[in-house]
C-alpha cells in the first residue's frame, strides 16, 4: 500500500546503520541506504520530529545454527555511521536481538512523545527492519517503510519482506514519498 499520510506524531527509526553492518555485502549499496536515511533524519529534525538511531551490540542468547555474518567484529563494529549526523536530541537504542522494541525502552520513549506512527529504514530488511515493523504494528503504531532506504544481505529475503510481509504491516514508499508528505506536516 502506498504512503497516504504522516501523522503529526511521526518518528523516524533507523535500524543498524553502524560501521560493522554497513561493511557487510548487501544487495543494494549500503552507501545509498545511508545517504537516503541521513536525508530523512535531517528532514525529521528540521520539523522537530523524533529521530531514533538503533544499533545492535550482540545477539539474543538462544541457540541458532547460523553464525553471525562478518566474522570477528572490530572494536567500532556497533558505532553508528557518522553520515547520520547524530544530534543531541536523537534517541539511541542499543539492542541485543533483531527488533528494536523487545528488551528496550523504545516504546515508552515514543509514547511519552505522543508518537503514533513510525517511518522505518535501515539494514537489514528481513531481520532488524522487519522485526521492528512487526513489533510496532503489534503495539498499535502506524508503520511506514521507506523501502529505498533499506537493504538486506539476501535478495530473496529482501524481496519477501517488501512483497509479502510489509503490505500486511503498513504503508511503503520511497524516501521522496516520505519527504513530500513530511513537507505537508506542521
């Protein structure tokens, strides 16, 4: 479903745009995802709307057959990329599982600010972005997905999220679609 509107209480949530993740071999160039995400962040800040920067610092404790991608992690692996131009008013969430809501104070933070809708972008589409979108939907947020500001490590997984999962969770469109609607708010 295309993006139809942005609530006055909309927040931008950027998933795992950190040095270790953006260095992985993604389906679409991570530089493009970073550029579009930074553009969204600047626009949201200029409207006085919340920007949430999420990083992942480890994995959930359950067993899994799949090893973490990327091998040994560098010391700066979890650091957010500087292109996001982190501002003092940005809210940062460090997560230890796929989604940004479980085990964090993100929901409380958003509700205290009157947020009713989130715009999501980041890496990876089928893991961090999709998990966060599912939780946001279950928590009653209106979910909007900036699909050209996300990518995945696997083309089939990316396509599955875009074509089968996201239409059930909310509205999808381009960065430019979001920016156009943002220009009409407040």
